[in-house]
C-alpha cells in the first residue's frame, strides 16, 4: 500500500482518506504460527502537518492458526486500530526508541507497518471449539495421558475413618 508524497501534500489541511485490500501472505513464510492469511482490509486517513505525516488506520482480516491442544486449523478474525507517525525531513534521524519513522524517497509505503501490526496481533494460543477436532487429538503418548477431572465423592481419609464413624454415630442419635 503505497502513496506518492505529492498526493498526500495535495490534500492540504484535509485528511487523505484511503481504503484498500492488501495482500500480506508473506507472513505465512515467516517463522510464526500463521498458516494462512487472507488479504486484509485497510481503511484510514493520513494528515500532513509540515514535514510530519500522521496515519491512522484499521486493519480487518482473518488468519488461520494452529490449535494449542490439537494442532487443527483455527480461524482467528482480527481487527486492529493503528497509528503511525512519519517525518519527511531529510535531516530527521530515527532514534531507537522513537515512534516517528523517516520516509525514504517520494513514496510512503504502509505495507511493512501493516505487517508489523498484524504480527503483533498474533495470540500466544488459540483453541478449537470443534468437538470432533478435540476427539481426534491424541489422548496419550510416551509418558503422558489426558486426564479428565471428575467430581470427587465424599471420600474419607483412611487415617480419619475412626473419627468419621464417631460422627456418623452421633448423627444417628
């Protein structure tokens, strides 16, 4: 998603509004959990103040991630609101902790910032709600097995059995 700087400057004091579908399938090739990602819908506006450009945009889309329990595909919809600041000055130096990005050349390219925001949105774990997928998951392996929690009955500790019998006798009276 690229914008010529001339187009942004022509907007003057009015915000430059944009809306576009962006293909960011390169994220599938990176070392992350994204198995598939559909083209994302990006909508926003850019406001220019002298050498500064502030871009606010939202990203909507869906990515397919592995289930943390069963490794089956889980569709994860997302909606991200982002704000990025840019500076056109050739004398502006990017600092390590600065949130203002320098613009190289005559084109403002938002694609790397869209990818960055999507990567930051990847959850650490997702779980499938599909019961069939959960049933297909392995239930045991070498040195482990899945244990379900069953409600505990009122079991008496064997060390306290004698005391329990005294309580039972007292209740009968």
